[in-house]
C-alpha cells in the first residue's frame, strides 16, 4: 500500500529490528508505523525506545483492537496517531498525511 502511495519504505520484522533500522536510517525516516503486537518487543516498548533515539519521532500505531488501555498509554506518551485494522489505502493515506502535516513538534 505504501509503495503504491509513492512512499519509500524500510521494513522491519519486529521491535528490535525496527530500532536498528531507525538507528541506521533515522535521518531519512519521516514516519514509523508500529503494530501493537510484534515479535520480540511490543508496540509500547518499541515506541519508548524510538523516543529515546529521537524525542520527536513520528509514529502511527496500528492494531486489530480498538484504542484500548495499552494503545491509549502509547498515545499519551506522544504517539502521533492510531489506525485500527483492517484499514484501506484511503484511511491509511489520510492518517499518514495528518501526522506528516502536523507541525506541533
């Protein structure tokens, strides 16, 4: 979906790999999409680690569950947006634009 929208992507298979990719390429990453449930680290652990690398990191949190307590906690920590699965290309595109266009940080 992201490639069809014209975005260049870097893919990670879990939280640890996400952090390593961000360490290596963070200066080229405008937005990170995290799932709540990932191999080796959950969404919150990964988000907190990304925030240590870059306090202004832009993250879109994705989950098959509604905005539950765990997801709300990540949002309260400064996560930029939430999208519930399943979503389509239009919904994803709108959420990405909302986050990238925000100038609050």
